[in-house]
C-alpha cells in the first residue's frame, strides 16, 4: 500500500522536512504533496526534492497531512480553508510550535470529521531539519502516532509526551528553558566582561563545567562572541514561544517566577532589538543593560 | 629535581584530588604532604594513597601548596596560621570555590612574602575528582601557572581566565548558571506535571532539544525524578556560590536581574529545605511553590 | 419614579454594600432585593437593613442588578440561571473583581438581550464598604453608567476608565500593585530585621518618606508587626487578582517582569501559607525565605 | 551658650537645609559655616541665608558638622582632608544617602578622635528641604542624637532607627521601595495603556485604592503622564541607593528576589536612559520594553 503525504508550509524548517518526506515516499513508490502560501516555493521544492506542488484543496486526499507554520493562527487558517474537504481516517500532524489551547480545539474540531490530530513540534533547528535528525515531541492519541511513526522521515527521535496539547506544551517549555539559559549566560558573561575576564576562556571553562547548556555550547561562542548573530531562528518567535510557556504555567496555575520574568525580558528584547533578528540577539539587550559588549 | 606538594583540606573533593597528586608524585620520586583540620582524615589518606600526613606547619616546606576548603574564610584561617613559615618561591594553588575579593587580598599578602597565589577552583563534582578529569579555571600570574601546570594531576582541562580573582569569578558565574538552569528546569517541569505531562518523557525530549543543560542531562533525571537527592554538593554551598556571583555582578556594576533573583531563591531554599541537602533539593522548594511533586 | 435594585452576593463586601443600597432606596420609596447562594444570609440582611430576600429568579424584575461574587465564574453561574428571565433595559453592575475577558463575553451576551453590563469592581476593603466610601472603577458604556450613577450608594468615588473590561483590568492592576508594594516592603523589612534595625521605627520613617505605600501605611504596622493577620481579604483572592493582572499583561502583549514574578510568588504563598489566610500573611513566606520574623 | 554649626555640601538638598540651620542659629545668636567644593556656591549661600562661607579646614571648630554629599566616597574625601583638625566633642551628622558599611568605618575612625558620628539621611525631596519638613532617619549613639536634636532645623520628623549604619540602611531600603513601587506602577500602566484604558482615570482610581503609593500619588501624574520628568532626583542616584539596599540585603544574608531584580532594572535604566535624568525617567525604559508611551 503506497502512501500519499502532504506538507503545508515550506519555511526554513518545513522545506528540508518535506524534502525528507519526498525522498522517502519516492523510494517507497508513494508521493509527497507540498503547498505553500507563496506557490512558487512549492514549485521550487518539487524540482529540488521530487515532491509535487499542489493547490491547498488537493492536500485533502493525503493519508497524512503535515503542517509547519509560524503559529497556531496560521494552522487555523488552513484548517478553515480545507474544512469540508478533509476525509475521515486522515491524520493531521502539526509540527508548528503551536499553542496547547489551540491543539485542544483543533483536535476536537477534526475529531468531529474523523480526522486525528497530533501536535508534533520539533526541535533541532535548521541543521537538524537538513540532517533529518529532528526531535519530535508528540501530544495526542497513541494509536494515531503509531500509524504515522514510519512516515516521520525527518525525525531522529520521536517521543509521545501526553494527550492533545502536551507536545506543544513541552516544546514551549523547552524553548523557554533555552531562553532562560541563554539570557542567564549573557548576564554572567556581561559581569565577567565588565570585570576584565577573557570571555572566550570563560566560555571554554563553562562548557567543560556544571553551568554548561546548549546555549553556552552551541550558540554563544558561534553567534554572540563572533558578533555574527546569523538569523536562523527569529527573536520574535522565541519570545512567542516563551509566551506560550507562560500560558502553560498560568493554565496549570503554576508558580514560575524565573520563566515569567524571562518571558517579559524577551518580549522587551523583541521590541528593543527587533523581532526579526536572530534569537541570540536578545543578548544585545543584556549588553545595553550592562553597557558592555560580549566579545 | 623531585617535587614536594602539599594539600590542605581532604573533603569530598579534596580527598580524591590529593590522591591523584600522591600517585603522580610517588611515581616521579617526589611526595605529597596532606593536612586536614581533623587529623585522622589525613592519616587515612596516607594509608590509602601513599601520601604523608603532616602538621599544618610542616606544609610550609612544599614547592606547591594546594588548598581546597569550604570558603575563602577557611583559607584565611590557614594562611594566618602558616604565616611566617611560608618560604619565597612557593606557589599556593587555592582550589576552594572562593571569593574574588579574597583572592586579591590573599595574593597581595602572599606576594609580600615572595609566594605566588593562584585562584584555581575546579568543576566536575566528585565524579570528576575521582576520575582526575576536573576542569580548573585559573586566575593569577601566567608564569606561576606554567610552573605548576605539570603538578595538576587531578585536571582534565586547565584554562587561565585572567588575573587574580578571575578564576573564582568564573567559577561563581558557572555555578550561578547551574543554579539558574536547574531552577528554571524545575519550574518548567512543575508546570508540565501540573498539566498531566509525563515528566520522564518530557525530560528525554528536552535533553534531545535546545533547552537542554547539564542540569537537565545529568541532575534532574538521576537525582530529582528518582527522589534520591544524593548529597554530593550541598545546597548551602551552591547558595553561597550564587551569592559570590551576585557579588561579582555588583562589584562590576552589572545588571543581572535573573542571576540576582535566582540567588535569592536559592538562599530561600537553603532556609526552607536545608543547607546540607543536595543542591538539587532546591527543586523541593519549586515543588512546594507549585504544590506538585516532580516524579 | 421609584427604583427597584437587586444585589447578588452578600459576602464580607456585598453585605454592607447592599445595606447602603437598601437604606437609600427605602428613603426614596423604592426597594432593594437581595439574594445569596445561602438563603439565610439574605433573610438576615433583610431584617438588618430593610432589604427584601428573594429567590434568584425574582431579581430579574429589578431596574439594576448588582453582583458581588468571588470570581467571574460565579457570575457566569447566576447569569446562566437567570438567562431568559432578564428584561431589556436592565443594567447589570458587576462589582466582582472579575476577569476582563469574562466582561467582554458577558457584556456581549447580555447586550443580545437588551441588558447593559458594567464591570464595576470596588476598592476600599470592608472598612470602605461599611462606610459607603468605596472607590468604583467602571468599564462599559458611558450612558449605562450615567443611568445608574445615582444608585451607587456605597461609593465614595466613581470613575469610568474605559470600555467593557477596563474596570476589571484596572482593579486587577491595582491589586497587583498592592501585592508588589506589600511584598517588597516585606523583603526590605526582613533585611533590616536581620541587620538588627528596629522595625517599628523603620516603618514609621518609611511612612514619612518616599517609599511609603498603602501597604506600609495601613497594613504592615496593623497586621504584620502585630502578628495578628486578621483575615479580611484572603491571600488566595489576592493571588487570583494578581493572576488576572498577569492575564491583562499577556493579553496586551506587555512586558512586566516585576508584576509577573510577584504573581508567581503570591501563588506560591497561597500554596505554602494557605489561601484562606489574610493577604498580608504572604509576608510569612518572606519570613520563611529569610528565616526572620517581622515584629 | 551659642552654637556654631557647619554644613558641607550645598547641592539641591544641602542648600535649603543649610539655609534652615542659618536662620535658626542667627535667631539664637550662633552661626552657621558653609562649605562647598565649588566655593562660589558657599558665597551665594552666605548672601542669601546669612551663613558664613569658609574654607574646609575652618569647619573643624564647629560644635556640629553636617555633611550632605552625593555618596559616602565624597564624605571619605572631606574626612581625609579635615583629619587632624577635628576636635574631640564634635558631633558629625552625615545626611548623605550613604553606605552602612562606610558608616561603621567612619564612626570608628572618628570615635578614635573623640568625634561622634551619626548617619542621618533625609527623605522628602527638594520640596521637603525647602519647607524644613524633612524626615531624618538616624543611626548611631542615642546620646549623640539627643545632643544635636535641637539643631536639626530642617527636620519635620526625626527617628533613631538603630546603631551606626542603621540610618543609611533604612534610607536605602526606603528608596528601594520607592524604586519598586514606581517601576511596578509603570509596568501596570503600560499594560493598561496597551489595552486602551485611559491612564489618567486609571491613576485617579489607583490613588483612591489599595494599590496607591507615594509613587502613584506624587510622581507619576505630575512627572510621567505630563512627559515633564523634571530632574530633581537623578536616576543614577536612585540606582545607587537601590544598589546600597542590595548590599544591605546581601550583608544580612537576606532573600529579596524583587528588590534585587528591580535594582538590576534601575541600573539598566541608568545605562539606557541616562543617569542624570529624573528618577521617574526609569519608566521610559518600561515604555521601551512595552513599545507604548505613558500619557
């Protein structure tokens, strides 16, 4: 039985993810339909990866529909457009860094049409997407996940973390931790820099010590101390994710003073530094707050 | 030319560190003198590692004197006792997680006697000490470090980060980052737990994603979710280190809202949970704040 | 033209508020209907103030319906029960410390039945309610407010702050400021107390200086330093209000690190100290965090 | 017995304070010597208030020496210059917003010369200084205070709060509370403003409600909503005072997450907005963080 997959949203993450799907389905005799709001991107994708560019309504015939859009609002948009075209038995896998509340609503609406919804955000960045080594955190029915697990050609690791919305919640908390770890490292390095310490040496030591994190190991040395701040993951999107984490905390009636304060600081950074800058440029606000440059 | 080393302070870290020194010097035909406030610990060390238990005054004859004590105050204590016994040309290597201000003062006092002082705190925990793979971050004169570099048998990595006090400053900031990363992960997991997410699965995902840190990879799974909280590094000492980091920030006239708030929370945790508990037990305060258990 | 008023919710605030309405309407030849979930409270009120205890459905005939309930959820409850009984032309004045999002929804639902909704929370505590000197902050249509302004017999000051929900938003922010000012004063006094300063003298000075606030002037001396913590306004309710303020911030996409962190601390205090304690008992968490008593 | 008073530092606060001393001493047949680093200011003062402009060394003959300088560092400077000229029996009243640690040291040095030292910072701003209605918070020996109490012509209220340094500690905490109350009000108003609430009306309501503070009653309406930000008390000095409060907390080994975070934000504001702006201009950083103007 060959499979037809569809992929909506060919951005920095979605393009290589859909590419992995296309390679795999082509090997297996199936096919991968791709759609993007700007249609020319889908046509380029088809030429590059052997996928098939289609109109939105045409994806309704796929066995599995993947989406990878900026926020849950855009997912609501395509759901509204597709609406009646969707067929029972389809599984919708939303790889957007979406909102748990949206997942609950979307899952219920789709269930009414016999469509299963999995919130399945990914982590690993554009490098992980290119390599097909993304971590996928999944919320929703276990049986729906098992049905599509062989299709997740872009994944290095797939973990079901709970019911509908749990995937989005874990992604939001993960990104909030990224935000905290990055910001705190910036504060610490700023103080050391003001005190005349060699920041490259300090970072080398921290990366061999207990204070290390993905932020110190893979971001600050490469993006901040080099002053490059390459824009692969936008500051505005990380601020958005930290905001979803804040909603997760508030919906759970939790007490998280550090996550909440850091969310506020990233929102401020998005205003003061610019939402389209790389997320590591949040440390430019730390620099301004300390009147020092991290280099 | 054979070397005589001395080591002061045979606690959980100092005991294996001095053990590595003794093995190395014995191989090379030198010797390692050991001293501890409770003398019986030194005698046990001598039997176990082939070191030589001595009175405090006797260490003054060593080429290099290492110290590894709870705080800079205890280092001041042994310096005061040794005082006039110290000889010009000696190098003092203080592996205590000390205070940068103390380092400046101690270095100046010892320099007046012709003794070089290196602040050389270590990271890696008891496991790293046992394995002889500690990271050593050094502040002080480069030539003094070069003279003792071959003696650092307990080190996996040695990095000079600046002048006198810089080693202590980097260690304090490193430990403050550990404190932040650990606390924030606790807040995030508490919210997820309140929302019914499987915390083991969530942690597995985070450890394969951008929010990972040493705290999530090596502490929370092993010490918190297991409810074991094995006491290898005391909460009170991490709170003390976070306090030194706060002093580093304030002395540099830095702005570090997150580091400062987290320092306050660890001080509170030391009061509410207990200073002698393992540092990961700080998350028991997060649990009380959220009325949820992390398991 | 005589007026019939109705009042729902005879708690610590509602009882005296409805009492003022009853006195005024009785003087003018009108009447005040009162209802409470526990009916006996309404009967006691009728005997004490000359109001008239009624069944819930009977309030639908009033010209103005006031409500003063714990949260917007209880208001939703009575709205659902009253539903079809409500008559066009009625004005609903909700004095609950409610949620701006609820106000928007409730106002829209009632507008569909020709009923005007004003969110009209009050400030001034039980003392202000007894004295009929409450401050009322009103959101909703200006003309609806003008129509009921003469009925607000419990008010010392009435200010329209904006459209529907604005009254609740301002109340939430006001209470969040109370929470911040109270907590910060507790932190400051704890540090002074640890340092051996006479806290009564310190408070006297602060109350004559620039750091003073309603919290230092009217709460800490009377409720905390006396160790009385009389339960007039519950800690759990102030934590709830701080949470509404956090929602106001998040819905506005604002950056408020201090308000958000303090909200988290009050939620923790509600867990650790108890939601039914007086709101000033939040400082008992500050005391535990500092291992000092404020006296 | 006539008295000779001396006053060092004729800034915005010192000028009117010394003016009150001069008026009083002239009435009683005594005299007031005044000194300022810029001597012309003293000469102008002498003409305006009937004081007597002198060289620094000449103040040593006074019965009471008052100082009102930017920080304790400047007090150290004049103490070093006066040194041997000081006479036993003199009382030194330091009205600087100084550092408790400096007070301890200065009191000990002066005691060795038979001079009593009182730390006696004031609150009330330039308006209170002009009116002679300042609040004075005094640390140091009670008998020394009693000896000079009649001389405090600029005071409306004088309270001894503890031993040496306690006055400075209380002043620092008071100003930290001012900083917190002001900042939090800015955050709250920013969120309301983003939500379209009339800020003048909101402020009027808050000032009649439980969230009010000196900051909302006397600063935000007059200085922020008017966009005037008149520079009477510099942002850099309030940041300095919040920093002294942070030291008070740390020296007491206290846990004050809110005070510490707010100190960091004011330090950032001093960098980003400018240390010489009025302290209320700290809310311009809140505005930038929220992309909204408070008007």
